[in-house]
């Protein structure tokens, strides 16, 4: 048993590239909620591929079954392929957000984008990105 654990530990350390993560936070607005019946999705693009995830959030008290008052940050973990050299690599995120103005009883879909650079080296890294909510004009 002890030998299997040591073998697994050595295999993990021998060829594994550092784990990199990207944390995405949506900057909220008190006037807007997020419809969570329609998924608020995030797409992360890196030189090593694309990942998608769905936001979760804090329930909006008057209607928790349909809306969130804010979205929780998402952290996507990237396992870098073997042989990736140390350096700086571009990443970008795109979020499709279902925004609602509860006062006007109007909803819309908007896209928010952000980009950054992941530092690849000997130690794991984390890139923090902030998505600012796109504005929209209400037309009742």
C-alpha cells in the first residue's frame, strides 16, 4: 500500500505540468439581477483549448427560483500540457449574461469580455479577471 502511494506521488511529480487557474468575477450592479433559468455561461480560451462553465449565484430574495442578485466567481483549473515552456500566454473569457432590471420588468442578453496573460513557470499560478456588466438602455 505504501509503495503504491509513493509510486503515484512520483508519477504525479515527474511529468505533471504546474496547475494554472483562471478566476473570473462579474462586477455587479444593485439594479440588475441575473436570470438563472437561462444559463449564464463563461467560455475560457487559452492556447491549449477552450473550456466552458456555468455561473451560480446568490438567490434574489423576491424570486429566488428564477433570479440571482449576484454571480459567484468562477475558477477554472488548467492542466498545462507536458512540454509547455515557461513564459507568458494569452487567455480570454467571454460571458453570455441574462440581465434583468426588476424595476422595469425587462430582461436582455449581453456579452462581457476580458483578457489577460497567464504566467507559466515552476509554480502554480492564478490569473484573476474581472468582467464588468455591459450597459443597456431600457425601452419599456
